[in-house]
């Protein structure tokens, strides 16, 4: 009972306090001015002039302007030098000039700086008169359907060195290699790319090759990089397609597929043909001072005879900046790349041109490259 009484008295005391407060308030309100509305008070605060220092001191505004001008100047200088695409590197006593292709290079300025076409005569009446650098290999009875055309010094000397040096530098730097290249192997006709478990993938590729199954392992330059995109645009240009059309006496439309490959130690490509990829294949070799006898990596064409189909009847040992073209449709000759034996990058651009007509499996190319016939 005592507890209940204390609670009651507590409540009554609170009520009394509340009443006294309300009385005092009403009494004071009679003498005070009426309360201002919220809108009126906010307007008064807004119209009130600031006292003392301004909200943003003038020296701070000045520093912000100077900082913006400095950042803009840094950006402008960087933009200017990037547009030059020139990085100088030294190799022993000799100094090489390399081009890092990082932006939208165009062929509007002078195409002779990219492709070596100064001595090319597209109005020539015969194949021999097109250019002294263009030759056709003699056909061999052991591979009757093979026609090989060589173009020496395909790229301009400066551009060939630029491409070769950039690929070499990016590949030999382990961190940059992981960013610029994807290690590629196959499972049947499916290509698998990824830089994980490279050693194990290499062993599995060799095991497949040992049992005469189609197999390969190599590095491929990422297709999203600016260098790849520019090489594709150069080889798709009207200047090159007109030259190819003249050489093979057929209208070349463009490149159906293209990749930049690096074969390193223990990398190879087993016997295969190029059906469905295009009509004319090409390899642009860009390794400097490459010794095929010591290093491996030669391109070989298989014999046509059934009992010799696993043997090579023609071996091609490229020179630097040499392009080799050969027809792969309707008759495609099997070929392979021998195992690379050294820790040096074998650099090459490989692709296919297509013409009007059948023979190109566009769905497969679109899946492989992200682009198809356009």
C-alpha cells in the first residue's frame, strides 16, 4: 500500500508542477511580444549581413583558380606528348626510337609512314611489275595447291621497329605481360584464354600434341588495346586491300580475323588448316634477330601425300618485317609452327582476308573476335 501511495503522490506532484509552469508561462506571455513565424525568422537570417570574414576568403578562391590552371596546364602538356607517341629507349650503345600507340592514330597524314608502298605500282600489267619486294614462291609438286606470296619490308622501317619494340617491352615486363597478353590454349576447337596455371596448361597442350590431337599454346595480345585496334585499321585500309587485290587478282574486302601472337619457350601450334577463317591468310613476322635454327618457331606446310601428311614439305624462315600470304580457301593446306626453344618472344601478326563468296564461318569469327562481317 505504501508503494502505491508514493506513486500517486508522485503523479500529483508532476501535475502540480505542470500547472504552475503553465501559469507562469501565461503570465509572462502577456508582457512579451507575439512570437514570430518560422518564415519570418528565416527571411531575417537570410537578409542579415554577414559579420567578420566572408564565407570563402578571397585568398582561398585565388588558390583554387591557380590550382585549376596548373592542373589544366599539366593535362595539356601530357596530351601534347602523348600525341607524339614517341618513347626513347637505349639498347647498348645504339639508341632505338619506339612508338607507344595509345590513342587514335590515323592514316590521314602520310600512309607511307605506316605501310611501305612507295615502290608499289597498282597499275602494273604483270605480277612481277607490282613491286620488286613482292615475290611468289615456286610451287612444289609435294604441295600442289599451295601458293605463297612474300612481301619484304611490308611495314615502313620505322613502324616495324615501333610495333616490334612495343610488343617486346610489354611482354618482357612480367607485370605488363599480365595486363597486355592472355595465355591461350585450346580444347578441341574451343579457345581458352587466361593467365592462371600457365605451366600446367603448357604441359597439357604438349600431352595432347603427343597423341596427335590438335593443340597449341601461345600468348595473344589483348584485342581491346589501342595497338591492336590500330593494326586492324591499317590492315583494313583501302591502301592495303587494293594492294592485296592486285597481288592475288581478286577483290579483297577486308580482314575477317586478326591476332597478335607471341610464342615463348615451349609454345607451339600443331598441324591444322584455316578453313572458315578467311580466304587468304597472312603472317607478318616482327621478331628482330631471330635465329630459327637456334630458337625454333618456323612455319611449316605439310605434304599433300597421305603417307606424309604429318611431315613438312616446305619450311618458311621469316625475315624481320616480312609478310607471307597464302590461300586457304577453297583448298586449305595444313601447316604448323614448331616449338620455340628459348626464352625469347617470337612476335607475329596473323590474320585472314576475305573476298566475295562463301568459305568464311562468320558466327565462329564473331564469337572469337567480338566482331564479324560488316
